């Protein structure tokens, strides 16, 4: 057990924003007592996902403040409940985008809690809305809010905790809990396999992971990115086979119908048609980014060559563990820049500008 008794809630340090646009401040929050099925993780690193910025800014509608973001969490097991079987004290463990779900719907019973019919309980900016959840109330507004990984501790049911292979440094493991599984899940579902010609549109945290996974799968990989500032890194460090400046019409024409699928990680507004033209017959555009405006697509871009546009949202817990095991076996990690908690505001600014290779990982104990 940890120094905290199992019979009591406990205080821990966190970093939160009080309202949209506010700077992050160090605060104290209450974590629940460790239940029989719970794992208490002493957080070591929480990486910054672009969705953290959207949530903190209230860009996606209803937001619960004060907000403690963070759904890419890596740490060490500090305590376990008496019924916990998967973990022991000292294990490396992580939590991604969910901390619970209804557990009864078709999706949950099919190891796809990410598609829970009633909506999963998110790691932050959510509420413990199911009757089996600690902190549940019949009044939806009184269900306890969730607080994320910009904190020194978290308590979670073991069903939603994953084991991190010990050969992956925790600072590099944290982004895998969202960026990693967001890319890995559609690669598996849509049958990406050896020798396929795969494009990666957008070279940030998701894009870099897409390159690493598709390379490990044995694919031929083309990167699309604006300008040439990332060309050398894309080819020499990430190992892409081809780099295309998406603002260069001649380069785009040279890639006409040369790809089997594109992993589209772009989160800014963009013209899909220039990428659709690089897909071959039966090609798939797999959307992972979330631009602020709806896409516009010409139907001829689809039916003339039986192309399709599809999407994907993270993965279930079983698949997330599968992804982590794959990363451990193949020595795949996410490149990060480690920062201190007092750098969060600056890290947000730099993330928006694309000025990071490829994720900020917050050392919450620095």
C-alpha cells in the first residue's frame, strides 16, 4: 500500500486552469480512497495532447472548471486494492483517455469501451456518471468531475489501467496512451499490412507515430507536410521513403494515385481533394485530426475510383495494451521534449505553433 490509507480520500498536487483562457496554476485536488478494484498510480509524466488545449479553452462546448487536463499518463503503481490481479506495487502503468464506461453495452462487451453507447467516462472534463462509479449521483450535475494527469497522483479501476513495458522510458511512454493508440487502432481495423503504400498527412505527434507504426508494419511511407522544414528529419530520423511538400503542386501531381491509404492527422482546416487525388483505386482516407470546420468533398473524388473516407477514435483498453506490447517488442516510442509544470502555458503556445518534436511530456515532480 501507499502512505495514504485505503479508507480515506487524499489530497494531491495538480495544475489547473480556472476558466477558459486562464493560465495554469498549482492547486490541491482530492483523489478518492483506493477501492478494492483500484490502482493508485504515482504519476511521473503526463504529456500534452492538442485536445488538452481545445478542452482547456472550452473550444468543444461544455467544459468543467477548474480543469485538470491530461489523458496521456505514465507512472508507477503506488498501491492496489485487494481484488486487483493485473498489477503489483512498483509496476509501470498508464492511463489514456478513459477511466470508466457503462460496461454493459455492445461496444463495451466487445472490448471497445471507446465507443461506449452511453459515452465513456473521460479521464478529465467528464463526470462519474454510471451507478458503479465512485462519486456517482442520481443528479447528473452532482456526479463527481474527473481530473486528469497534470497531477502527482491518480486512482483508477484496474480495468482502465494499462501495463507499460519496462523498456519504454515513462516520459516517452505517456504519449502512447493517446497518440499511439489513436494511430494504431485504425491501422489494425482497416487492415494496413506489409508492402502497402501509406501516406501520412501532417507531421506532428500523431503523424510521427503513424510513420513509426507503418514502418514497423513494413509499409512504404510517404509524408505530406507544408514546406520543407521537416523534410530532413522525416527522411533521416523517421525513415520515411518519400516527402511531399503539400504546397507544391508539381510534387502533388507526381504522387497521383500512388497510395493505398492516407493517415490524415491534420487538425487545421485543409482541402481534402489534394490528398484524395494521391489515392489509388479503393484507397482510404483515414481521418484522425479534428479541424474546426466541416470538410467539403466532391463526390467524384469518391465514386470514380471507389475511394472512401473513414475515421477512428482511440481504441479500447485491450487494444491499447496490445499497442503498448507491440511498442515494447519493437522499441517504438514517441519523441518528446520534457518540461516542468510551470512551463505548461508556454508549451501550449508552442504546440499550437507546431514548435515541438513531437510531444511535450510534463515531469510532474520537477
